[in-house]
C-alpha cells in the first residue's frame, strides 16, 4: 500500500512537519514576495519621476528673526576662498549683532559673521568665511572653503581642514586636528600654545 504525504513548514511549531497530501499551506510566500517586489518597484519609480518634476528651489528672500542690529548684506563681493564673485541671496539670521553676507548662509547667536556661500556661523563671536564652511561654538573661525571650526576659540585656516576642541589651530590642508591648546601646520610659528 502506497503512502502519499508532503512536508511543509509550520509557522507555529517553527519546524518542518509531515502532513497528508491534501493538507494546505497557509498562503503562498513566493506569490507574496513577487507582489511586494513589483509594488516596491512602482513606488520607487513614481518617487523618482516626482523628484525630476518637482525639484526644490531656494527662496530668493532673506530673513532676520533677531534684533534690528543684525546686518544682512546684499552687496556682491569677491569670495577669496572660492576664487569667484558671489551675489548674496537667501540668507537667514537669528540673534543679535550678527552679519550675514554669503549666498544661502545661516547665522544663529550673537556677534557672528557668515560670509561664504553655504556658510554657517552658530554660537557667539564666530566667523565662517569660506564657502561651505562651518564655525560652531564661541570664538571659532572657519576661514577657507570646506573648513570646520568647532568648540572654543578654534581656528580652521586652510581648505578642507577641521579644528575641534579648545584653543586649537589647524593650518594644514585636508586635515583634522582634535585637542586642546594645540597648533598644527607649517605656518603656526609658535602663535598658539
């Protein structure tokens, strides 16, 4: 006498079990996976199509959310760090005593300066002069393009340089310096300590 059976996966027992040939599985996992892949592809395609049609644009106006002693300058200037002329637009400033001049620049705090394109000065007495530069903290300076100064009285003076800490100076290209009261770079000449 022939015995006919099938082996199926039991979700409740979490193992393979032997059942009668007429037993059914609870759904078809392969069919569900294929449907999910098709649906995911359609969603991705529609998002990409929407991004091509509806691109975000920068507002051409600037905003002062702080006191009246903030300065928003619309004068064209020569940006030495980017080696090109810049026309300031879409600037935002919060706080008091701040100056913002770079296109799409942001200043937040007190007595800060953001002059480079896409530059950000955040905190107190910071200067972000290079394009795409960030000065964050108190008394920090990000001078050249793509430079970042973070902390207290840090200085990132060359392109793609980062100074992080307290009283730390970085005057090397494409380098990161982290610490306290240190100086890095060939041009320091004992200026910091």
